[in-house]
C-alpha cells in the first residue's frame, strides 16, 4: 500500500465518509450492503473502497478482540519516560515495546511522557510483573506510571466531519 503524505491525498468527500462510517462499525459489511447503505452502485462502491485503501486512508480491516475473553481482563495504560532522547534509546525502546507480552498498542507521545503502552494482563500480579520485568529493567526506561482502565468506550467522531 502506498504511503502518501497528507498533502498528496485527495480530499475525502461525503460519500467516502459514509463508506468509512459503515466500515468502522462493521469492516465485514459486504460490498452490496455497503453500496446500498451509502446510496451508490456496487461497482462504484468497490472502486471507492479500493481507492480509500490505495490512498492509505483505510489501512486495514481487523477483528476487534475482547481482551477479557482471551484471559486478559485487566487493562492498563502505562506512561513511559525514557532516560535520554537519543535516537539509539528511542529506537531501542520503540523496536522492543510492541513485542512485550500483553502489549495491545504503543503510542509515541509528545509532552512529559515519551510512550504510552496499552496492555492487557490476567491480573494485578501480572501487571506488576510486566512493569518490573519488562519496563523498569529496560536500559532506555527512566520512569513509568500505570493507570488502570475501567472501561473502553470507542469513539467515531472523526468520521462525522464535525
């Protein structure tokens, strides 16, 4: 898939936004149903979805898995501050963090913290072990701060155009 800078992407029109709203709700929506929901011909819909993928607007179609259903009922957001902001330290942490057990997402941040890790674990002891065994022992890590997630509420506001 091509990686176009934002300036080289064609604008997203109302029809594209409607397609994106339906796909965000259910990425497995069949093309005919998607076309009907948006009010365009199936061939036009297929071409538009392909164009959205080719332009890098639709990056993937994924299954959203419930972490609790696979034995990871406790989720947390862990802020990580690096010891030094050298390319070597950043790359060391950046390359290893996604492969740590239980990591669901990694965000490189601006501000007082450098990274934010979304993790899922079996319980409080496993969370403590994760922080102690994988973060505080990492040579690039200076400090961590852990916040438990009570509930994740998905947002879709970016698709409304508001």
